[in-house]
C-alpha cells in the first residue's frame, strides 16, 4: 500500500493499494476501528488474483452464515 496522498479521518483512512502483480492502483478505505477494508468486488478479486464471481460467491456465503447465526439466536 502506498502512504503518499493518504487521507485519514479518525480510524478510517483512504489509501492507494496496488496488488503485487497488478498494474492498476486502487483507492480503498481502511477502517482500523472495525478491522475492515472497503473495496469493490473487482478490487478484491484483483487483490487476491481471483475472478470477481469467486468473491461474489464467498460474500454471499458469509452473509448466509451471518443470517443463520441471527436466526439461531431467536
């Protein structure tokens, strides 16, 4: 990740990220307070060298697991 031109706001920072094998540099939001990175599916796919559909399936599975946990609490 690049530290030049980074913008910070409390626990959040807008930083430039360039995957090791990538050509494109992406702006992403890091939320240190929540240990979260905010990026598009295409950006995440590029970060990990995967197809966007793989990221989409994984995201859907995580959301289904969270919904199941909520349902189990009730």
